[in-house]
C-alpha cells in the first residue's frame, strides 16, 4: 500500500507556491517518459523550484518525509537517468524554471548559469559577445546545463575541448541534507583538499542536485575548414588522425568516422544529400580545422598542407575540402544524419562505448564480424568519435523482425555481449551517455568491484537516506564488509 | 604508554624482507623531517615495498593491527603532508622503491610510471623520444610521481597545461581496506559513474595510496621565445596577459610576474645576474612562447608581433626578447632565484594563495600595503603565476628580529591575517602546495563548512579506521548530524 503523502504535498505546495508544484497528470506526462521512449515512470508531483534556496528547503522537506527525489533537466538523457520508477513515490524535481544567466564576464570568458539554462540558449548568449561555448550535441535545444553536468556530456568537440567536466570552472549544488555546496568562484588553482566538484560532475544527481555552474568560454571561431577523406581501413583512419594531430595541432577540432555502407545509407535517406567523394572507400573521415583569431589567415594553407602530405604518405585514397560554408554544413549533415537514417532502417540496439584510442580499430575489426556472425542477418555499424576512442556501436536487427520482441530478446542479448566484449578490452560501457537506469545492471555485473564498492561507500556517506535519484547509476548491492 | 608493536613489526618484516623494512634511526632520520625543516616526527619503522601487491598486503596488515600509515614520496612537499607526527606510532611508507616505468607508448604519448619515479627521471626518459612531460617545479630532482599526484602539484606551466590533475590519464591506488583501485587504462571518455580517480588526486594519501599512474605526454618543444616586459602596475600586467592570450593563443606557455624591488633583490643576490631591461618599472612580466613542430617557423614573428602591438596599445613601458637560449635561461634564472634571494634576506612567512585571476591585481594592491602597515618594518612581496590567479605572497620580517621567535609569534599572526583576507576575497589558502599538517587548522577554521563536512564524510566512508595519513588535510572535527 502506498504511503500517504498528503502532508508532504501540502508542505511542498506551501513552500513552492502554485507555479512551483503540480500534480496535473497532463502537465506531468511529457516528463515521465525518457525521450527515447524506453522508460516510463510515475511521480507524486512535479516540483519546479525558482531558486537554490527553494531547492534546498525542498530537499530538507523530502528528507523529513523520506520522499525520493528524481532531478530532471531537459529530459533528453540517453539512459533514463531522469525518469522516475513506476512506483510513483518519488518527487520529480524539474530544474527548468531556474534558467537565469546569473553573470557573464566576456573579458574573463566565464558565465554563471543556473541549472535550467538550455544549451542552445547558452550558445546564443555567448555568440553575441564574440565567444563560444565549446560543447554541442544533438539535443542542444532541450539539454540543460544541469543535465549536461550531471551526465558529464560529450559531443563532437571533445577531441579538442574535453567533455562537460572540462568546461566546468565552478559549481553550486544542493546536497542530500539540504546544505548548499557553493563553489562557483572559479579558481584556476585550488588545492584545499578533495576535489568535490569533480565528484558531483557525472554523478547523475545521486550525490547532489546541481543548481548552477560557472562555465568557461572560448573565443568565437574566426575561420573553419571541413575536410572529407576516404581511407582503406579504420586503422588507416587512425593513422590519418595521428597525421592530422601532428600537422594541425590545436587547430584540429573534430575527427569523425563512418564506414561506406553507413554513408550509403545516409545518402539514400537524406533528401538532396550527396557523397563528398566520387569513389567508394572502406572508411570515411570527417575532419574539422578551426582558427580563432590569430591563425585564421593560415587555415586554408594548413588544410591543403594536411591533405597534400597525407596523399604523399599514402594515408588517404581521396579527399575533398568543403568549398563553402554551405558545403561544410552539408558534410556535417551527413554525420548528423547517421542516427535518423538508421532508425528508418528498422530497430537497432545502440552502444556508446570506448576503448583506448589506439585499440579502437582492432576492436571494431573484431566486434563487427563477431556480432554479424553470432546474430545472422544483423548488421553491425561503428561510427563516431574515433579521436576520443569513442564509437557508437549499433547492431541493426535483421529485416522483418518484430521490433518490440527483438529489442527485449535478441537485442538484449546482443547488448550483453557487446558490453562483455568491451569490458574484456578494458573499455567503458558508457563513454559519454552515462549509466542511468539503462546500464545500471550491466555496470554492476561488469564493473570493477573495487570501484563499485568505493562508489557505494561514497553514495552512502553523502546520501545516507538514499533519497537522491534512487535506482540510478550506483549499483544496489551493499558494500562488502571490510576485513 | 605506547602500544607494543613488536608483533606487527615482525609480520611486516616477514612480508617485506630485509630491503623492505628498516627501523635503523640513521636510515630513518632524513625522512622524518620535512624538507623545509618545519616538522619533525617519529615512526615505528620505514617500509619500502617493492610492488603494488606488497603495498596492498602491508595496508591490510596495518588495518589488522590498527597501525597508521604515512605515505611518502620524495619528501619535498611544502606543507608537511608526508611527515609523521611525533607520537611515533605510525609506519612511514616510502614509495621510492617502486620506481619502474611500466610501459611507454611514444606514439600514443602515454607513459605508465610507478609512484616512486622521480620527476626529473620522467623528464629525461620522455625527452629521449622527442616528447615532454609538461609539468615541472623546483623540487624535480626529488619529487615523485606519487607525491605530485597526491598533492596535485602545480609549477610554472599550469597556465597552458594545467596542474598534475590534468596530466593524469589513469591511476592505480591501494585503498584503506587493502583493495587495489586499478584504472590505469586511459579512456578519453568514460562515464561509468563517479570519477574516483579525481577524488584520489590531491587527497594527500588520506583516501588511498597512489602506486602507479598513466600520464599524458606532449611533443617536445621545437622552438621557444622568452620575453621580458616592464609594466606600470599589476593591473597592467594582467592587461598584457589578456593581450598575450589573444595574440599567442595556445603558444603562450608561461606568464610570471614580479615587482621591481624583488627583481633588485634577485640581481643583488645572484652572481652575474643582470636586469633584462635598462630602466625601472613597477612590475615585470616574464613571458614564454613555445611551438611544438608546425608553428616553429612563425614563432619569432609571433613574439615580435605580440610586443609590437603591446607597445602600440600602451600596455608596456619597455620589453626585450631573449636573443639566445642562454639569455632565455638567464631570464628564467631570475624568476627561479626569487625564493633563495629572499631567504638570504632573513626570515619570511610564505603563502601560496589564489583568487579569481581577474581579481588578483586588486587583491595584491590591497594586501601589500595592508600587511606592511599592520606589521611595521615588514616587507610584503607578491610574485609568481599571475596567469593562474596564483601568487606567492611572502611577508619578510623586519631586519634584526629573532628568526625563531618571529616565525612563531608575529609570523603566525601574519599568516592568519593573510588566510583570512584571501578567504574574504573568495580565494584559496592553498593554490598548489596542498594542506598537509601546515594548513590543516587554517582550513578547518576558514573552509566552507559544507565542503569540510563532505570531505569528512568521504574520508570516514573510505577509511573508516582513519589509518591513512591521519592528521593531514582532513579537518578533525566530526561531521554535524544531519537534520
């Protein structure tokens, strides 16, 4: 029998006012299913506090009543980390109302955003001042600063600029006891003990609720060159990557790869799309070079030089440089359309995995034929961020299968096999999407027991009641007794 | 009455063998006083395990007997973090015998070092392959990889390359229960939960004992230009820093500042030294530009251009570019001799502090006259890493005082005042040297209570017996009860 929560809800309504709390099923519905539609939960209500002080008071209230809290930003996470469980006893805590830019220092290249600021809004705000925020991803129209920090989000610019972790100069978070960890002042050097900020980043709301952050900004891009190259193998793509890093250094902003059949599929799917090169190549690499200010004049030469020397060294079979910004956009559109083109093909299981960069070609060359042999009729596809050792490894169902049946049957077994394989290769079952509820059991099964025990201990220490995003990320098993 | 530790020592001797354990006072003595000579302790014995497995077995043994452990690398820390207390009940655990380079992949630019590898040895090993490790500091002949990681060490290259934290790709550490946290495989992207590696870095051996690490390497420097500029104020130095960042971008490797009277003092102290500029200027900036490979040809022009445009903009009063590598070394020798020149002047209290970069000029302009007015006859000196917002703020005693009496009397009061002031300015009482035992009480008094409580909880969770480097870094006060 569910606990009676009427006293809690009355107190929460008093605390947050009419704009801050709703139990209306129609208003709640869009936020109770994750955006890929894999998980649906229920909630007592949705709270939308307007300030850090309100979040803190609400967390204390939840503590007194033993009410679990599921923090949520744009609800565009990939692993169900922001979706409550079906029990319906948790409070959904939306941070979307806290969407203020608290301060913006263009000279110091820093911005203080509340958790609910949407990534695209952030991009637009800083572009007006000739700056940029160097992290972007498909869900930028809904993803929030708080969610990006809580999942340590990645994207296509990690190669040069790092994941979200690298962009966070300071953080403010409400802890499980309602205290406010306030470390927004960005100190480039600060050795006053454990780096607690790092512990909160990527913890998916299980250790604290991020309410604001100070983010670093970079000068706007003055010039870019987008290149496309055909290479004979993924190992060849890596050789080209090393070459590009040597020639272009910090001007190398992105390096993405896809196999020929994936490109074919995108070209067939995307209206008006054309393959950048005339011929066919086993693998294709998309390379972006950028210059911010001083190096802009030299960029065209750098691009020519990079490709010229790659030809001479026999690293590439064919290549093209986008002749205009329109063509550059068209090159990127091919990369960005891989996922939708694949979805049009039928059901697939998707894996966001990483191994050491230098081992990725061998991993893919092992995993693709292995999966296709083990699961006849399936098609294994690897594409993405080779420069980060992070490949999106998708296995597409054989034609004609029942989507739902396949997802929960063979699809599940395929994922188990992929995760076991990547663990064997000392890789990660989550490179950039996090764990959430989707991969929690896989992490519990395959993760290093020492690391899992540490995580469990830290979680118990900082959230002894277990009310912060329960059931997400942290394995449920108790810590082994110390001997 | 001290506990009888003979059973423990017999078991430890069995475990580690004759090379692995000594109680010889002569062999122990050099390691029982910190290198600045501020702290002297005693120890049961000094253990020197030869492998991670031995460290793990030893930690378990200590756990069974309740013996505290003080890990130590090169014993060149600045805050007494590796010096045992005078009780003498702790085991000194030297990591110096674990000095192997386990693997070195020049192509992937990665090296796996055991904790006892000395920084200078690391530099030399990678230089042979045309690479460099981008962190250096005065104690490089003794500082070890394990100590550098445990204190998150800084130095003069943090501006471009970050502190030790930014160099660590993977880590291996023995935890308090004797389990081995093994995360040496470098994954550029890995979102499998809390970033435990970050928690261990900078924790001064209070959460685990670092036994090995995978470190990132960079291409060797192909060319450098060292510049010296005279500016009218520290605010003017910061304007020059912003200018240099805009013009030089990633080529800017270092930016150090010192006032005229400090330069005078160095020139008077250092045999054969000459001031780089003919005239006198309130402040001096030392700027290093570097190129690794591709940009080498453009570096001389970049240096000229940077200074030329700075003159035009009225940012500098005078400037010089080192005409040779010898002269470049001479410029750096002036910077590196500030501390010895100061020591020759008499006793001083030294503070390694940081505030937000953009506020540092105002901080120094406030703090210097304040200290000199409050402590008549004293001289306040600020110099160092302006680009990191990290200044070494020293207060030199009035001439003729008794050194010991002053250090423990007025000197102590001066430090209290400096730390209170920097905390008021939202800065850090330890920018790069850590907390150790030197600043533990100051941290407890001035630190954010929320952060301190989090630290205490994490410490208790991961080291419930409190045997890992007790009395260092983590405040002793118990965690407040959760309401």
